[in-house]
């Protein structure tokens, strides 16, 4: 199952036990673990306030997790700042389909079901 589908299933239920069941079912998914780690690591900051508007591409995030981690490392280490940061994020996002862009934006903004993730 794709990362977007897993996170969408978690987001579409309001019951904590159902969220826990979904996350537990996919707890062996390394891509999902990487995404959640990047999102909830308290020692990482991506220094982006406004996500640029982008067009959609064709790539799926599940196939490009190492590229996302590399981008997030660059943002965390502040190798790019200001307009260069915005342009870097924009060009990265434009290569992905809408579902993958949604996941990447959630990571950058740190928007996921935190309490459920911490239990699993």
C-alpha cells in the first residue's frame, strides 16, 4: 500500500483504536517509518514557512524516499535558505504526483496524527 493511502486511511478515521490498528498493520513498512521519523524528529527543522504553488508531475514518493531524505537533510542543515530554499522545494515537488506532494507537504509542515504514531 502506498504511503499516501496509509496516511489517508489514518486521517479518515476519528477513532484512536482504528488509527492504531492501521499504523500497527503497516509498522514494518520502511518507507512509512522514514516519513514519520522525518516528520516527528524533534531535532530536525526544515525552515520553510510557506509552501510554493506547484504543478504536478508523475513520480510516486514511495520510489524516491532517499531523494526526500536528502532534501530534508539539506533543509535541516540550512544548506539552502531564503529564495533558494523555496525554489529547491518547488522544483522537488514538481516532479511528484498530487498524492506524493501532499505527503511531502505534510512532512514539511509536520501534520500527522502524532498521538497514534507515538503509541505504535
